C-alpha cells in the first residue's frame, strides 16, 4: 500500500519535472526565434540559430516521450496537452506574422504527437497483457492483486473467494492437455458470466485455481455456492463430430478484508489455505471460511514437511517393532514395524501427526521406501534368529500400493537383503482400493505371488462393505483399535468384532486385533476366536535391540 502511494507520487513528480523542462525549452525557443542572427556556442562548438532551434524542438519531443514512458496514462495527457498547445501557438504565430519559419516546428510536433499515441497504445497493450491470463482472457493473479491493492487503499471491505477444481490432474492425464484447456476455458466462461462491474471481479490464479474478489452487498457464501453449482454441471465439448463431456467439481475458500488480513498476498494465501481445508472435508462442506486455527494448522503442516525432509536427509528416523502374539498360546507371531522421528533436540514427532501430512505429497513415497529398506535389513537378523518362523509387517501408504512399480520395488529390496518373502507382511488400508483399485489389485497379486502376506489395517474404520472385502486378495484382517476400545461395555462393537472375525475366517484370512490394552478385552477376543493380538496388554513397540532380544528368547 505504502509502496503503491510512493510509486504514484514519484511518477507524478517525474512527469512534472519533464513538463517543466519542456516549458523551459519553449522559452528558449522563443528567445532563439527572436535572435535568429546570433550564433550559439557549446564549448568550442558554434551553432546557427536554426540548428539550435532544431535541437530545442527535439528536446521538447524527448521530454514528452519520457512523460509517456513514466506513466502512459497521465504522461500521455500531459504530453498531448503540451505538444497540442505548442502546435496551436506556432500556428497562431504563422497567422499573425505571416512568416512560415515555424512550419518545421509544427511538422515536428505532429510527428511527436503521433509517436506519443503509438508508444502509449503499445504500453497500454503490454500492461493489459501483464494482468491478463493468456489462456482464458481473465485477469491473472497480478490483475486481481492490483484490484485488491487499490481496494485496500480505498478502505473498501471485500472477500477473496478462491476456487480449485477437484482432481484436475486426472482430466489432463486421462483426456490430455487439450481437453484440460477446454475445461479451464469453460470454467472461465462461466465465471465471467457471473462478473458484475461493481461487486464481482473474477480471475485465474494458476493451473486449475481461480479466484473472485467480491464486494458488499454480495454474500461470499452464496456466491461461492452458485459458482460450485454452475461449474458442477458437466461441460460438453464437440470435437470432430464427437460430444465430449467433462464433469468438474470445485472447492472454495474465503478470506476477508480487513477481518483476516490487510494485504493482497496474505488474502490470497489465506483463501488458498481455506480451500485446502475444504478439500480435506473436515467440515463436510465444499466452502470453507478462513480462521486463525486453520492458519496455525497450516503452518504446523509446513513445519512438519520441513522436519520430515530434513529427517530423511539427516537420518533422524528409526524403526520400532511392536510384537504380535498368538492369542491362545501367547507365542510370538512377529512384529509390526512402526516409524519414529526423533529430532536432534530430543523432540519426538508422532507418525500419527506426520504420516497424514506427508501422505498428501510425494514425500510419503520416500518414507515408505526408507522403511522398506531399513526394515528388511534390520528384520533379517530377527527372522534368522527365529529360523524364518516369524512375520514382520510394514505399513504401506495408499499412494504407494496404488502406484505402478511398487511390487517390483519390494522384489528388488528383498533380493538386495536376502530377506525371505514369506516372512514379510505388507499392511495396507481400505483407502488403497479406493484410490486406484486396478493397480492396487495388480500390485497385491504380484506381491502374493512372491509369497508376501497382505494385511488389511485399521479394518472397521473405512467404508468398504464386508462383501467387497471378501474379494480382496488379503491374508490378514487387522481389527482397528477403535472397535476394541469399548468392547467390554459396548455390545454392538462386540457383535461387530464377532462378525469381522467370523467373516475373516470365511475368507480364509487370519484375524488380529490391535490396540488391545486390558485382560478383559483379551478374554473377550479369545472367546470370539480371534487368532492374534497386538497391543500394550502384551507388548508396546520395542527398540530394535530389545525386539532382537525377544527373538533370541523365543528361539531358545
Ligand atoms: P497403525 O498401522 O494402525 O499402527 C498402530 C498404532 O497403534 C501405532 O501407533 C501403535 O503404536 C499404536 N498402538 C498399538 N497398540 C496400542 C495400544 O494398545 N494402545 C494404544 N494407545 N496404541 C497402540 P503409531 O506408531 O503412533 O502409528 C500410528 C500410525 O502411523 C500407524 O497406525 C500407521 O498408520 C502410521 N505409521 C506408523 N509407522 C508407519 C510407517 O512406517 N509407514 C507408514 N506408511 N505409516 C506408518
Ligand atoms: Mg499398521
Ligand atoms: Mg492399524
């Protein structure tokens, strides 16, 4: 805001200086015209009056052009007033005196006026291009930003309503960039129709992100839901005789001036954070209003990403191993590998906090890859001690198991460490089948062929129906802690757990309950024929050396 004012003031001062200098050249011209018989000298150089008049004309023209270059709007007006005025005076001189000596000056002035118009039009076009999005013709981020700055300057209240097209990447990936562009243009068209000269201005920020600046009395929530409804209807594009229909959906986030921020950059950033929250679906709405908690959460997530990146490069991660037991005999079944992050100052960051954050980016691939290699290397000693009679499981994110090439990565890690595949179990969740079902099933099938076991983690928390699970190529069902927690007091949970165990056995799967903390829970699970147990009741996650000791005891 301050820079805006200073810049405008500087421009005005610059133009005034040029204008005054041009006036000085006018007075000098007048003087030389009345002393035509004199010679004018600059150092050793002697000039005739006519030559000097030519230089003064050129200097006037130059001042006008500099005025236009400083600010093509204000500069053009001042330059045309100046040049127009001096042309009129020169013309009047011809009429009054009847001599044509100023005719070259008039000719010069007309050329200068034409140059001023050409240059200022060129600058106006360049200026428009700088604030216009090339693909859609809407304002770009800079264009909207200029609008925000001047509205803040005028102390007008407004809202920045940000829009993000959901899964736009899949449109580009599946249909190609040509149709991606068609979709963006169609969205821009629909937004443009909703623009209103005084209250609603729209623009494209980048990629599949658009924004509107909405002034009172327009209600931002109503406006956002109108946009969501309009863009939500599918777009039909006719191409080479075919009708191509593209279905789009949009999330929206709102940040308001002056409530949330007092500058354009923060307003954009905060409305973007609000969209991000809408995308997470925590408040079950496609529209989200920015608040300070959101900001704190957002900055914590950025901090977590930074810590994770640093920890990967500096190797602050390590693995712990939580034992799993046969429920009837208390014999060791194996271990679940769990990642831990300890910063150099001793602060622990829980995987419950950092895994969901990194799962939204490609960082999770690096974590999974790290865990796979390190777990196989460390667990090799455990399975050697137990003569290949234990199972070590690792958690694999939905993103990874649904990526082509994952099974090959596991195969390569097994070969590199010499770890026996039948002692490896991979834990995946139901979301893995939601993301990209075909690739997940392909990976899981390849892994099963290698002899690796597949566990379905956190079962009972997702939305997969029991009938769907029946057809998944898994070997172990892990009943989630949330169902076990209240099993002593909640008959419905008890029945549900009973049904899961029964169904697991029907599928020829084994069943493990995780998060078992009490003897009562243990007894109930035993009664319900659950096969294995994992939980604090019989074993917390152990450091590698301690887990190795447990294996030694088991081997005796
Ligand atoms: P999960 O895979 O369901 O792991 C079980 C979590 O429950 C672990 O928490 C474990 O320490 C905890 N737990 C086990 N028994 C009990 C109990 O009796 N009481 C209580 N209160 N908690 C118990 P942790 O280690 O904090 O991990 C949380 C989640 O983070 C894991 O849930 C998993 O989704 C993820 N995670 C952990 N390690 C990895 C990893 O190496 N890779 C990936 N992709 N995710 C991981
Ligand atoms: Mg797990
Ligand atoms: Mg679990």
